[in-house]
């Protein structure tokens, strides 16, 4: 079996998924307006400059601290209710066309994202992909976020998860594809025989040029 692995944020959708759901979380009283503005500023920096592992680690620590004590079931309900209105306007048409093409060719289509599974899994179902790999928060006995991670699907952990999925599903990684925008996903791109840099940040752009990887630009919204 061949597969196509897609990073989510700024590869399939045009912004960070956690930031995209800022407005629904704000309306439900989970976060403040100040938090949304800070997240949007961080998004602008990330889009224009990229983010190294240290910056991303700081951002993730902030998110974990922010979500500590949130009720997981409530978060899941908010995401499900707001999913279509929040996500559809920011899906790249080029990504959706590629997902459809890979699926039509009989390949297993997988979203591989460091974003939380409460967002990634419903979005994967919405996109019609077969599998999803995502970060998973540690939940306490009362069903609330503990502020710690059970699984952090970031950087090299994505490559590890892809190897594990390949072993379970009989995937030929050498004949498979992977798409990402970020240099932090170089380990993920190195796993497959057909790596593709999508809207690459500066470091990934340099790596793609050095290694002769395909580069694509996604710009068209689905709507």
C-alpha cells in the first residue's frame, strides 16, 4: 500500500488550527480577547518568519497552561459545532484536490499534525481522510486537561508515528508522499520517497533546494 501524509497547519489549512478556533473558544468563555490578539500576532510572525523548535516549544507550553482545567467534552462539542464554519473558508483548494487525487489512486491518506486531537480528528473526518496522527493531552480523572501531554506529535515524533502506522498497515513508505510547510517537519518528509515542501518557510525552502525536493505553492481557498 502507498500513502500520502499531510501536515495540517499552513499545509492543508491556511493558518494554525488552534488559532482558527480562537473565536469559538472566546464566544464560549474559554479564552479572553487579549489571548486571541496575542495568538493572531504569533500567527503573523509564524507565517512570515517561520518558527524554530524553541519558539514552538514556548507556544505549546503557553497553550498547555491556558487549557489546564478545561473540560475535554466541552472542547470537543465546541469544535464539532464550529468545525464547518471555521475550517471551510481556510482550506486550500490545492490541498483538497491532492487529497482527492491520492484517495482516488487508492492511497491511504493521513493527516499528521502536532495540533490537538480534539481538533485534528473531527477535521480529518470532515476532509474524508483515512487516518490521523495528532497530539494528545493528558486528561485527569474528572475529564479535564491536566496541563501535560500524553503524546506530543511534533518534529521527529511524526516520523516515528508514520513508521509505526506503516508497520501496522503495510505501507511502502518509499513509494509514498508527504507534504509540509515547516522545517520542523523535515524528519517527516525524509521518511517518504516523494517529499513535497508546501509554501515552505525559509529553512525548509533551503533544505528542499539542496535536496531536490518538489516545492508547491498553495494559495486558493476552497470557497
